[in-house]
C-alpha cells in the first residue's frame, strides 16, 4: 500500500551538498519541515543558510544529497508544479518602475494561468485575499518604487500567498527592517502558520527566532549542527561554539532578548583596555569598536600629557 502523503513531512533534505563556482558551500546539510509549523534556519554569515533554502526550493542545483517534497525527489518536480508546492520570497525583490502593488501580486498568480490565459474569478479572489491578508490594500494602487522597505516586504509575502502554495519560504524577510516593521512581519508570518500555512525562513536575529519558531535549524560551515525547539538548541554553549559569542537568550512574558557580552570572548577573557557590556535587543548592529575602561583611559591621557 502506498504511503499516505499527508503522513509524510512536507519537506525532507538529507546530506545536501552544493558547490558554486568551484567553492563548496554546503557540505552535508539536513532539514525537515512538518505541516503547519514555522522553521527558522539560523547561523553565522557565510554558513550556507540562504543556499540551503534555495536548494530545497529548487532554485539551486545540488551536487550531493537528496531533497524530498512529500516523498518525491526534487529532481522529478518541474516548473508550474513546483510553484504550486512552495512560494519563495527572496531577500530583495526587483522593483520595476511603473508596476503597482496589485499588478505585482497578480504576477504571483501566474503559475495558475495557462499560456496567454486570462485571470479567472478564482484568480482574482486569490489576489484579493493575499492583499487583504498582508494588509497592503491601503497602498495597492501605488507604484512599488514609492514603498518603504517594510511595505515592500509585505508585498513580497502577498506575491507568495497569491500562489496558494502550502509552503512559504522566506529568505531573511526582516534583515533590513526597523523594529516596528520587523514585529509586523513576524506577527504576519506567525499568523499565517495559525491559518494553516507552513513557513520556512532564514533569520539572523536569534531573539526573533526564539519568539516565532517552532523549530530552529542551526547551520555552520555548510553543515546542520543542531535542530530542535529553540530553547533546547540556542543554548549559551552553542552560541559560543557556533557564533563565537559570550551570549545567552531569555524569554519572559512574551518577550525575548539576546544578552551579549560585546567586549568579552566566549572563554570569559576580557579584551585589553575594555570591559563587558550586556544588551537586551531584538537585533543590534555590531558596535565595531572597543570601549576603554575609565581607569585605562585616564592612564593613557596622563601619559599623553607628559
């Protein structure tokens, strides 16, 4: 008897390898996506996170391993069929001049149209539903070039929703957004999961991953090094091992925070003429400089005046 497709995970990736321009980017990455969950892929810069989600989305050729969608090898899925399995939201969408929000969302419906076919009533209803669900209706007739980063991100998600695919894959959807826009997009993605959608996203903000994800997948140096519930995976020991940071995550009363000793290495050794700082944040830029301790600063200035 054939396996019940609804009993299978929507997506399984095992030992995925990807080579680009002679460089090995992925060296054995694994990923599993169950129905109705939000999975966040996290890891340092250059770890291979975006390459992994592009590979499982069918947008990047594998050099090894396997990817299964509903038990089917990715190599046997083509074109329009793939578009009906998953919608992909890139880091940055092209913003052509003269295209309105509604027109862009309508383009997202193209996988359901026949060659030279016109929109049906069902197609228009899907476009309207995507616009309403992402709350972009108030600027649906505006040109894409007039929108803010947060507004554009919502439009990208609306384009994906218009496909009516069961899985939405978003590559760093909050990477260039301010705090308010990030909260809005995070709430939207979590709400879509509550509606029955399955979401896979790449995210750098570990406090955000802790807040929204059912499962976190940690990628480092092209490999999956951990996968599971966020509190069990994003431990201080793993933050030290993978990110080289003396840091810990906390969660209380619906709020999450990342506490970082910015000027101290994971082994607890202070940098010369510096002192540790702890910061609660939902994404904070690298400070990029070293602070002198007050006593060291006074000593230096005294020496300069002699």
